[in-house]
């Protein structure tokens, strides 16, 4: 056994040594040849003769030491010394060793760089005046074939080298076989099979129980197809995951790759788009060709709306023909004349409204799975998943945090857990406690707290009364979201913020929406009641109110004058239209109705705050004093709220004396730029 173990270890060591050895490449040969050529050039230069200056040349001519002078290409003069005069021109050091290069028989002994030939010949004549048998220069033409060839070859080599460099950079940037210039039509999908470790499983996907049921059935079909085919069932050809961003569509696909145990091709919709014509369709063909060879398998196309957008009918609108050709090829491969047995296409998008109808039909995408925002139970499960690697304090309760985060997606909850860990590390905590999670939620909802922002006392007073107006109006209205927390500490772009407890409901009545408008306008109404003037701080409130009133009139049919008509377009094509879906006369009626609804809500807010001016003032003064107040402070000033949910009434005291409400949600912040999205039907 010991011998076998030592042999295995030696084999592993030899494998590591072999893997660490540099791989052979022809580029090494090219480099060696270039270095050799350059070395020969430098070697020839080093072996060249010593150079003379003008004085030394004239002295040699006058002493009659020169045997002959050859003028090479009318540029350089080669000087040959008489044999009996060589010893005279040898340079030696202190020890008597020669410092001059060895004088050869066929080589010039010295070189002289000339300027103009006429001037050089005149210098020779003057230096030898009165000398018998003067020396004259012999004009010789000589060609250096090595230098000339190098001058021709070097630019060509440089061009070839630059071309290879650009091609290698293109292949690295594009990634995979599809990046090579000759393989540009090949698919760039990543293959995950039994040799690839995918660590994500269905246990890591929380809060998507309904979606997992259908996905698990697909995986089960691939594992045990006989269970379904014996009853005459056929394998679904496509499954489309639809939902808002951050709800876990891609995570669900990763879990399929980890659970299916069949080849899994993963590619993005943008990977089919290329600057060359026909590349997208070629990559679609190659992708399905590879998938058929490895059938049964799954193809996952993330963000399929990049190529699946509805095809344009009018060429004048600038339709992308290349994208449409790619879509046409995808339609043919999914359900065309040929058959793709055993190949399931799994796709994800958050823009299903803009996809082509031919792509959405049964036979291509047989199933559409809606991945929605998680509910309370779903948020508990998601918190449980993301809390596994965290070091938590005993007082951290996932049920409490799930109630704190209504409307949060899975990605938002992951961000909350990460921010809580960063905040705990910033404060040098050993573990992550409850307050760290509370601060993380406030950070994500309201933005970074800016305690050092300079605000004048008069502006701070206006902000305090503004936020107190929101709090008072929402507290006294039946259908408004109950207040949880109000602060006048600047966060992000806002000077103050208020957190509310929204009721998680599926349908909303006119009275509920109208009370929300009144509560939103409570800030501006408070400024009017207390100061007799209004400011620009209600920009975000006005934007929310206007969009909400517009949705009430044009989408939900809650206006008596407009009637039971909705101009909402669920297909998403209306946003690309050049005209509105209603006439100019109807537009005037809509504008009048929106204005009437908003003004009526504002008058009601002013009326409520005028009747409760004393409580409004007390609340604003307390807000100026403490900067942060909670629902218990409103209850002490305005009395117990008649319509308060039981969850709000069960508040807990933290160790530092600050009350913590059960869960906040919407933020009513005064910003200088709009930040909210228009209200659309669910």
C-alpha cells in the first residue's frame, strides 16, 4: 500500500511538473530567428574598423603611411595602412596589450566618414602638396545585401505581426471558438455537463415555490422520460421565465443546470448580435446543431429580448434586419420543418411585452412561468438562504426582517444582508446584530445618511413641518399607509424621509388611492397651513401624485367623466407610437380630471391639517428635537389610530431606547429630481 501511495504521489508530482512546463509555440522560433538576425548585424558592426577624424587622416597622408583609399558608395572612405607602418598605429594599454582591433589583410584598417566627395578630394590634394606619388581615392560601388533584404522584410514582418496581434486580441475579447476570425459564425454558448461542477441547486432557490414546481417537472422529464412518454406525453419545447429584475430568473436557470445532470448550454441574447451580416443566424444554427448532438439537453438564453423583440412591419421605422434574421432562424430551429427532439429551450426576460408573438406561441415556448416579487413567506426563505454564511447575533430574527422589507426582490434582500455585514464590520462588531440590518434597510431605501450636510435653521424648520404634515395626514386617514418612521436627517438627495407600512393587497379602491394622494400632499399642505407659503421641496410628492392621478383616470377607469375606459397597453407597443390613443378633446377631459382629483386631495389635506394644527406643531417640534420619531410618538400626540394594524402596535424597544417598527416600506422623500416609476397595473 505504501508503495502504491508513493507511486501515485510521484505521478501527481510529474503531472504538476508537466503542466507547469511552458507549451511549445511557433512564435518562439520566429523570435529566435529575429534575434539571431539582429545579433549578426550588431556583430558585424562590432567587427568594423576604427574611425578617423580629419586631423588624423591629414597627418597620415603627410607621413606617407597610407597605402590606398577606397571611397565606398561615395559615403565612407576605407583607409589601408602600409605594412611597414602598422606597428606605428597600434594602440596599447599600460600592460602593452593592443587596444586596436586586429588588422586583417583584406579588411580596411581605418574608416573615415566623408561629407561631400568634392570637398574630400580637395582635402586630399591639399594635404599631399609637395608629396611624391600622392594617394587618390578609388570610387567603388558596393551593395549590402543583408541590410537591403532586412529593409524589405522588416515592414512585411511588422504588418504580419500586427495582424496576428489584432486577431489574438479579437479572439480573447470575444471568448471561445466564436471569437476566432474563421469561426465567427460558431456559437459562443458555455457548456455545463457532468464534467463541470455547478454548485447551485434547488435548495439555494428560495421564495419561488410555484416556479420551482414546473421547473422540477422539466428536470424530471429529462431524467425519467419514460414516466411521461408511456402516457403519450411529449417533452415541452420551451419554457419562458418572466418577471421583474432581481427576482431570481437566472438563479433558477443555474439551479436547473446543477440538478438536471444533462448537457446545459448557457448563452446571452446579445451573444448572437454581431457587426457582420448573417452571423447571428449562423450562431443559432450552430448552437442547435451542438444541442442535437448532445440530446437530451437544455439551452438557456438569458435576456432573450435582445433578439426576440417584435419584428417591425414598416421598413421606414428603421427595423434591424440582422436581428430579425436571427429571430427568424431561432423560430425555425425551435419549431420548424425539422424536429429537435430532446432539446428544451429555457429563456428569461423582464420585457415579455415586447417579444414577438410568433416566439411566444405554444409549440415554441409551451410554458410561461411568472417569477414575481416574493411575499412574506418567500422573503423569510430568501433571508434564510442569504444568512447562512453570516455570523449573526442571537437577536436577529428573519421573520422580523421579512416584515421589514415588503416589495423587496431576492436581489434586494441579498443586498440587505451584504450591507448589514459591511456596516457591522465598519463598527468593529464581532457579529451582525439587529440594528445593523435596520441600518442596512434604511441605507438601501433612503440612501446614504448625510449628518454633516449644512442646512440653515429656517430650511430645517420647513423640512420638519413638511414631514410632520405627511405623518399627521397619513395617521388621520383611514386608507392611507400607516406611518412607521419619520426623519429629517438628509439621506441621498432628500432632506427628509418618511417610511410607511403598505398593505400588501391585490386590488385597490378609489377611496384607498385618494387617501394616499391626500397623505402624499400633506407635506405641501403643512407648509401652506403653518407658513402661508409653499416651497420646491415637494417635487417628488407632486410627481408621485400626478402619475397616480393619471393612472386613476387613463388606466383604471376611476373617473366619472372619462368613464370605464382604459388606455393602458399591455403589449408595450404604445410607447413607440407617434400619437396618443385618445383624441385631443379626450386629452383635455383627462387633464381636467387629473387636475380636479389632485386639487381636491390637496384641499382635503389642508382641511385635515388645519383642524389638527396643534398636533402638527407638537409633532414638528419633537421632530426638530429628536430628528427621528416613530409611530409611538404620533400616538402620544395625536392619539391612537383607529385603523392601525395589530403588527404596528406590537413595537419593540431596542437597547438604546429607540423604538423599532415592524416594517417600513414606501419612502416619501423631497428630492430635486424625480425618482419614482409610474404606477401601472399589476
